[in-house]
C-alpha cells in the first residue's frame, strides 16, 4: 500500500470538492428554509460558484506562473491542462446563468425546491471530471454523475406528463448509450491493461491500425459518445428531452451537457484514438454530414420553439464535429471558439423562451412570440441577436465559430463537407428567420406576455453582450481558444 | 475439462433464463427466470476466478435489483398488461438486428482468434485472493472513483425521492 | 491461498445438490404418498391463515417502490464496505478516513431521506 494523498492532489481536485460541499450544503440547509424563501438556495449555489471560480482561477494562474503545460494529480487520474480549464470556465458560466434564470421559472411552475440547485451543482461536478479526468473509470463515473443529475432535472416538473415522458425517454436512451460506452471502455482496458488514457494511447499506437480489437473499441466508444452529443443517427432523444424538460434545464442541458460531452469526445478521440485517425475520420465526417442534414431539415417544420431549437442544436453538434474531422490547429481552435459562442447564443435563445413562460401559458409556441417587437422591443432585439448568431451571420459571434470550422475544412481539402456545411447555413437561416418574422411582422397576440425577473434580465444581458463582443472583438477569446488546445497542437 | 463443462452449464443457464425471461407472459415468471439468468452469470464470474464480482452479482442483482423488479411489477396493472398485444410491429426490425449481429459474429469468427490479442495482465501478489486484489486497487489507484461513487449514490437517492415522493 | 479451481467450490456444489434433492424429494414424496382432498379452503393460499381479500394483482402505492429503490442504493453502498474490511489492517488510518468520507456522504443521503419523511408512513398528527 504505497498510496499517498498529496497537496497536489488536493489542489487538482479543489473545484470539484467545493462543488460537492456546496451541493450537500444546499441539501441540508434547504430543510431550514421556508417555502417562500427558496431563492436563498440559489444564492448559496451562486456563492459556491464564486468559490469554484476562485479555485479554478488559482489552478490557471499556477499553470501560467510555473510555465507548465499540465498538472497531473492522483497518479494520472486527473490532468489539469488548458483544455480542461477552458471547458471548466464554460461549465461555470453556464451553471451560474442556469441558476439565476431558474428562481422565477420554478416559482411559476410551483416546483421550487432546494434539490434543484443541489442537482445543478452535482451535474457540474460530473462535468468537471469529464473535462479533466484522464482515466476511464473516473471519466465514466463523472459522466454518470452528470447524466443522472440531468435525468432527474429533466423530470423535475413532476405534475407535467411531458416532463415525465421526457425524463423516461432520456433515461432509457442515456442508459443504453452508457452501456455501449462502457463496453468500449472495457475493450480499451483489455487492449492496454490500464485505464489511463496515456497508456491506452501507447498500446493502440503500437498495434496494427487494422486490428479488429481496436476497431471494436473505436466503434462502441464512438456510438456511446455520439449519443451523448446527440449526433445523428443517435439524436432521437434530444427533441423529446428538450421539449419536455423545464425550459431552464433545457437551456442548461443544451449548453453545458453538450460542452461536457464534447470535452469528453475530444479527449478520447485525440488522445487514445489519435493513432487510428484514418479509420474514424471518414466515419465522423459522415456522421457530421448526417447530423447537419437531419438537424436542419427537421427544424424547418417545427412549430414548437423548444423543439426547433433542439433540432438546431443537433445541427450545431454536426458543425462542431466537422472541426474534429479536419483536425488541424484551425479546426480544433474553431471547436473551442464555437462551443464558447454556442454557450452564450443558445443559452440566450432558451432564456427568451423561459421569459415567455407566465402564469397563463407555457409560451413555447413560435406564435406566442407574435408581435413582440411592438410590445417589448428590447426583448425582440435581443432575440434577434441570438438568432442571427445561431444562423452565423456577421458581425455576431456565431459567424466566427463557423468561419474557423469552414476554413479548417478547406485547409484540409474536405471540399464536399465544406460545400454542404455552407449550404446548410442557408437552410438554418430560413427557420431562424421564421421566428424573426413572427416577432417583427405579425400582429401582437394578447397571451404572449413577458414575465421576467432580475435574473433573467442579467442572463439575457450577459448572453447578448458576449454574443456581440466575441463577434466584434474576438482577439482575447481566440487567444483563450488557442490556450485550450492540447500541447501537441499548440 | 471440468471448467469447460461448468462453463457450458452456466452459459446455458444464462441464455436459457434470458430467453424465458422475454417470452413468458406472466411478469412474475419472467422475473424468476431473470434470477436464473443472473445466477448463471454469477457462476461464469466464479469460473473466471472473480469471486468478489460473483458475490456482488448475487447480492446486488439477485438480491437487490430483483426486489426492485418485483416491486415494479406490483406497481403496474398486470391485468391490463396481459391483454396487450406482444411483440407487435417490431418483428422485422428485431430480425434485421439479429441478422446484423450474426453477420458481425461471423466476421469476427472468420478473422480467427489469433487476431484478438489483449494486453497481458500484470499479476502481482499471486497468492492473494480476488477480493484482496480488488480491495487493494480500489483503495489506492481507484480511490477517486470510489469516493465519486458515493456522490453518484447520493444523487440517485435525491433522484428517487424527487421522482417518487408526492410532496417534497 | 486459493486451492485449485473448481474443486474449492465442491462444498457449495454439494449444498446446491442437497437443497435440490430435499426440495424435490419432499414434493415428489408428498405427491406420491399424500391424500388428495380438493375443496375451496384447501386451494386458498393460506389454508389456516387470513381469508384472501380481493385480487392479488392490485396495484401498490409508489411508497413501496421508493423503499425498494433506497434499499438497493444502500445495498450498493454496503457492498463497498466488504473490500474495505478485507484490507482494513493494511490500509490503516488512511483507509479509515477515506471510508469515513464515503460514509459521511451516504449519511447525508440518509439524513435527506429521513428529513423528507420518506420513512414516515403514517400520516402525522392523527
């Protein structure tokens, strides 16, 4: 028994420890908070966010001060590098935004409980491990921690049949995909006799690239991961889960869970599977193409705005995958920028749907937004910004993400993919502009009332400011994306 | 020799139990056959010298999960379930899936066993039992996932209470 | 430590065989030797017990299910105690504290369940 828990290990784990501490704290203190004052839980959760942010910032500055590319803790189970820190910031921002938009919404739904905030924090704990763990068992438990919290949060509106159905569908398909994934992991372990990603990478690269064992591991792991990012043909759960979930959770799910799953996917495909790139590159290219096709075409006919945004987020996953297909520095930088931008613009769009929810209507029909320009012009303009960015029209940030992805495709001679990707931007613009048309050109309807709160206003403002800022002044964000790349690519 | 014979017995138990689980009309009978199947798996673990895993299989699956299954069966309306048509409309899809898996299996068999080489297990402390091995790695190399598992269980407890309790 | 497989499990095989033999034997002998009386009381599940009421396929309250789920979750937790106990001496204080942390988190869950009143089945104040 020569195991020691060192200072470094503690330092590496600190953000996760703080998250768990606050999660448990909220669970316990919730018992002493009266029903009308549940927003205290949100406050506690936000303070927890502050502490976690500080721990994260310490890690970042430690790496910078000592000029280290990475910091390995727990004998290789956790690696703090630019990549992990970048994604951790995204999770932190997304969770904080999700907390502040939730208080009002949960009160309207009459499901304002402390567990909700605790689950948000536990979900983020899982994400932290997805972005920083470099060992299969830790990665898997991190994934399950995130997924399990999400299953519960998706079904949090317990009186609502749609929410229940969404939770069950998400749970069943999520469990199935986890099974596939863990099957792949077991083969990885069989190949390398180690669960550390570095050992697995070495074992795979020393093998014949056409080894059927490696192919089996690749196929099963890829199916599991593609399920998690909702790439076609494994996307069926996404529209139902997004539609039925509480809208605040839909916003969080579409942004944070997707970012975490992409962090996981990028880590697996670039570290252990890097040496078999010729095998998976065409496969992922086909999946990306199919994802963009299905996502964009299915979005056209939607009348429910949550479903529409669900299909649009499926198509965005396709674009992000393209960055991995091209796989050069531009492409991977493009992925980082895209995910950052996507976080703000997609969260903003869903926050608008949250704001549409009031005592009388659910507000997730596109027609509920009719005539918003006349009634609340500020909100209509904000929504316009998010939609323009989602469509990828300059000067918004969405353009920047797409620009880097397309550039990388052309640099690596994936001309067909580039042509399709550009064509689908036109399709996407069509359905985003349907919402714009309803907002600006239709007669106002009485039922579509905005019922906002300070939290929603702050979240909308933050999302809109960053959506514009990244588009207009991208340099610091590009530098951030550059730092997030793995050392071998920098 | 005996190992091989036992392997076939346990494998037959597992597969036969599995087939009977999905073909019985009564949900309770299905559950009983599932127990048989799970016990067969436990036997297979034992043959692989994984005593700890076999024990966990019996305690958790046969003991715990089956209790849960029986409770779920008590929750559903069995009279209604008995009247529902079974295997409706999925026949061809299911057959297609089976064919795909069979082709895959054929492909693997045609490659020959020699193509499927695995890493060599490192055997440290040969004279230790399986449980000791598991414990040693669990409390050194996998301490972090172990502690994380307790958080996972905590989330599961919260989830169960949130989803099933009328007033939380 | 471990004697050659599968001989080590011979006693268990013996036990299983014996159990099957006794159970099957009792059934067969009572079938062969017993007198056959059929009436309504004989066919009821508990001949000398409570008279059955209603259909056995009635639906149960979800409370039972919740108890079953919690049982499994705590069961999983207990399973982890077993390997810990096996190497407890080797692990020393470090192992003790790592298990303490684990138990603390589970106890937080137990406290949660308790305070939520999941274990209170009778309505309060009656």
